[in-house]
C-alpha cells in the first residue's frame, strides 16, 4: 500500500488543489492508500518531505515518489535560490526512486536548476480537473452590444500575476466595455491594483463556486511568470473558455490549440518579469474579441482535455509500478542486512 500525506484542510493553490483532486479520485475508484506510513511500501508527496524521515524510509527500501512543478530560480528569488531549493534538490537527486513532472516545461526547468535524472526515473503527467465541477458551458455568440466578461483565477501572490493584466485592460478601457472578474485571494500589496471600475473581486471560493463564475464569463486571461502547469488555465479550458495570456512556462504546451492568443515574451527558458509587456497582452485581448466566435468554438472543441480521471489513472499506474518493484530480487537480503546493523 502507498502512504500519501493528504492535508486535513485544503487551501487554494496548485499543490493543494492537486492533492484534493487526487484524494477524491482515489476514493471514487476505490484505490487503497494509507494515511499512516507504518506498513506501507511507498510514499508519494508533492515537492518535498522531511528528509530525516525519508532517510529512514530509504533504509527500509520504501519507494519514494516525488511530484515536482516549478523550482526556485535566481532571476526571481535572488542568490537565496540555492538554499530555497536545497531540500527539494536533495530529495530529487538522492532519495526519490521516481519523479513526476507536471509538464515538459517543468522537467526542463528542474533539469536546468536541479540537475538531470535518467529517463527511466521520471514521467510527465499533466494536471487534470474534475469535469463535473468544470463542465463546458453552452456557446452564446458575443453580440457587439454585450459587455465582455473576462476572468482570471488563482492565488495572487506576486505582481506578475495581476499587474500586467490590469495595465493591459487600462489600455483598452476607453475603447470597449468590459468587466474583469478576479477570483481568489490577493496579496495586500497588490490590492491597490483592484481599484478600477471594471474590476469585480471575488475572494476565497470553493472549486464549485469558481466553476460557476467561469461559466458566466466570455474569456479567461492569465498572467504568471514561468508557470509549470497552472490549474487555473486547465479549469478555464474545461469550461470551454478562450485563454488569453503570455507565452511563458507551459502555456503553449497546454494551450497548443490556441497559441495565437498568447502574447510573445522571450525565447529564454526561464523568463523575467520585464519580458511581460502589457501592450502585447492588450493586442491578444483585442484579437480574442475580434474573432471571438472562432476562438470560443475552438475552445469548446478542446474542453474535453485535461480530465482528472485520466490524470488520476496515470498516477495510479506510477504507484502500481513502484509497488511492484518493492519486492524485486535481493530486496529481502538487503532488509535483513539493514536490520542486523
């Protein structure tokens, strides 16, 4: 059996949303897991775990499965990025038997910052969303008299997640009627950006409530520096909304069917905030509106992508493969030697 340290309470955020979805999926398909490490043959966790405990588990031959998204890097986190990555990197290189990356971009970023690992030791599994929570909405043609409703969702911690969006809409405020719905908690330092007539801020919401608001809007807009595999974007895709954003991180990998709505940034694998040009984003907003019928139809045709049923099934395959390797030849002999020491 596998041990998964699910939290008692879930908050908004990538790893938390994933764990909640995984927990619900394992229960739905009746897959056995344990909330205690005793007696388990494997452990699975996102990002990092207590290294002293992992050291003991490694001695016992317990399989260690780590899930990684993005990592700390110098252009955003300064010289302290090495210390911030220390535990993650130690687990990744010295303790993990298998690693799941959220995207090909996530793998590239981790390889660049943490170091590479053998292809046999990792797999790429895109995140997924619950389709009943985020079903595609019916298509309504956007009339020229309509007030266009844009939406962005997430846990807004940094300026790159909201400031370029507000600046882009400020450029368009005199030429069109629109609303911008911002859903999720926002850092106190960023709240002055919300004082715009066109902005409606919705604070903490459940996943179901986020889905309801998404389905009332015309298009999704997203700004995030080097995102590894943002759940917010996948939820918007599942609701059949066109996604407008910057071509950063895994965005073109996930939105491969609508890449022309992504504003160009730079060719660097790890980009910097100065690469985000609000004017370029404003151009993509205008393009989405001008050809809305096409982009909405295109989005609806791809709303079936990124189901958590598929995502969860792939994780179970990883768990089963690692559990089957637990009793590989020589395992009992190694355990016996460890116990004698």
